[in-house]
């Protein structure tokens, strides 16, 4: 089945006005073959489009339509990518997917490594599954920014970490992307003794040479679950080890700031927590461009919360609450709750730290806490009227935890109303005070964040198109040929992705 087949047409959209129908397949746009969502988004940007369509009976027709430049056509396809997502053929020593318990839903074991998802959704890719044709297409279409899981620039070390003989080519591909004007945000999953120390130093130096093509680098500690049977031996960072990585990265960042005007490399919050050091000050994060990797997340939460707290009057009497969160964020959130209580003594609630029994207690992020752990660890407690949890405990766009326990099941088991709270200090404060969103809170609460995603995607696409200089490019090959050169690959570098 063609995945460029139209599933639905939005009412009132340019596509509906032009008479496009569900069941038709989009073959070409302005003479360009449409292979997937990248081609589709890119070539439908223009104001005047000539669409080649094939109907279910094989008949072909051409439709000409006009719309505003950049306006969405209003077509929805069988899959978001208009193609199958590519899975990963690496076998990384630290892969989080390999450390998941058996028996979870099938989709959680999928290892994606898809350049299109990197551009459209911010996923991290390893570049090990890109054919020459695909590399060229990324450069031709100015697919930027993309997120790259680097791990190490030393080819031997990277091959060893990813267990893929093509892994050593990463830096060469990144050089070509940088020369083509593509921006890359990078991630290094640091494993003690494997890619820190001198290897990390070389990685930072090599990536800095690609600046401004390389825009930012996050160094995050490896996440290890209790399900590592049969996998190679890896250690978590000790407080001393974490402190050494911080010192090394901060020294490099200070030099980079002098030389380039940007620190370029940051350690994630987890390193500071493990080393028992305070999180860096807000200005250090230069706009918080690496939040996805947990860089500056706690500092931003605190800063947003403090700003929002300024507008609290102090005479509110909100309903009582409990906040359940992971080991990593609990102390920060508890401190913020105390600050709110100091300003508003009527506030009734507390923070409860949930240990991760499901994956193992070395996993401390809130996003990997399961419904079962919530129920087991809160069952005996007095929770007040509302149980606040970070929204990232739930699966994206679903009211269900990682272990398939639903919000309703947790509510029934604990006898409390569960309130998912967006990862935002203003939203947290509003949740403490039980602000009714219809009356307007300090920030908008979007439970699954899909509106933001759409905005980001549109913006990324606008940027990409603006950079396109209109040069003719080689026609993409038919899908069969195109993907023959792209063996499947993946993602999920670490916990919480
Ligand atoms: S999903 Fe990511 S971490 Fe796992 S093997 Fe693939 S590239 Fe490596």
C-alpha cells in the first residue's frame, strides 16, 4: 500500500476546494516525485501547485491549485512520515531499548533512527544508516536542524560503542552537512571509562571545529536499568566521576565562550545531581537549547516558577494536593513548594519521591515512572484532593503510563483526582493553586504538547524553505530503489527519550 495515499481531506482546506479525494495517491508535485513527508512538505510550500494524482483504479489525473505560500494543503496520509519509519541496525552498548523488561507493548521496543523524524520531531539519529543518496537529499532540501547522537568522534571508539562498522564515518558526514549550511545539535551519552576523559576531549574539540554547523552539544550520563542480563558490563557515574566530567566540560565551555562566544557544550542536570553540585545559573544555558537532553531543565523550572510566584497574592485557599515525581526532580520541586507555602500559608500539599522499582532505582527521571509504582508507593498515604504528576509520565498523546496502566486505574486505586502538569514552572504553580485553565493560568497547559510540536514543525519547515535557493536537484529515485540503500536503523539513546 502506498503511504502517500490520502486518508482524509480537511474541510475547507485548499485540497478540498481543489477537489482532492481520500483514496487518491499523491505521485508528483510540480513535477517532483513524492517519496515521503520531506518531499511533500518541501514541494507543497509554493503558492501554485500542479499535483499528479493516482486513483485506486490506476487512473491518473492532474490538479492545479492555488493557495497562500507555506499554507498547508489540508491532506492527511496513512502515516505521518508518508513512509515507514526506519529502525536502527546499531547495537549500542548503552541502548535503553535493550534494557527494557520483556512483555511491554511492541511499539516500545521499536528503535527508530530516521533523519526525517529528527528534522520534524527532534529525534536523535546516528547517521549510520544514511545512503549517499539520502545524505545528498538532506543537503539539497536543506533539512535543518537535525539532531545527531555522536557519542564519540574517534572512529574506533564510536564503532565499538555503536557496534556498527559504519559508525566511524560520522564526522565526515557531519563535515559535509556543516559545509552545506545544515545546523546540528549533538548528544554524547557518556559511559564511564569508554567515551569520557581523553575521548570526550577529542569529541568536543572535533565538534567545535564544525561550529556554527554544530550548534550545541549535550553530554548526558548513561542510564542503566536492572534489566541488563546478557548485555556488556557498564557502570553508572559515581559522584566523583560525575564531578570530573563536569569539570572537563565546563573548562572546555569556558574556553569556547572566549573563542566563539558560546559555551557550545553542556552537561545535563543529572551530572550535577549525581555530583551533588548546584545547577548552573540561568544565563549559562544560553537560551536553553538542549532541554530535550535534560540540560538546564531544573534551572528553567525554578526560574519560571519564581516569575509566576511574583503574581501570587497569598490569600488563595486552593484544594490540597500531593506531587509525585522522580528522585532527580523531587528536591527542587519540594523547595519550590516550600517557597510557595511561605507566600501562601493556606497552601496544603507535599512532594513525594517515587523510586523506580519498575526499571530499577538507578533510573531517577520522572518520565520513566510507571502507574504501578505510583499505586504501590502511594497507596497508604493521605494524598489530599489532587495528585499532581509531570505530564511526561504519560505516553505521548495518551492517558496511559509506560506500563499501560491508565489514569483512571490510578485514580480508582488511590481515590484521588490525577492532574498531569506540563513541564513548566508557571504550569506547576498554577497546578498548586488549582487554577482553572478556562479562567486563564499563567501559562497555557497543553496535556500532550501537540500544538507546540506543530508550531515547531512549521517553523522548522519555514526556515528550511527560506534557505532553499531554488537550484534544480536530482530527481528522487522511486521509493523501492530509494530505500533499497537504506537498511533499517534506530534511536532511544538513553532513558527518557
Ligand atoms: S536505538 Fe539508539 S541506542 Fe539503541 S541501538 Fe539504536 S542507535 Fe543505539
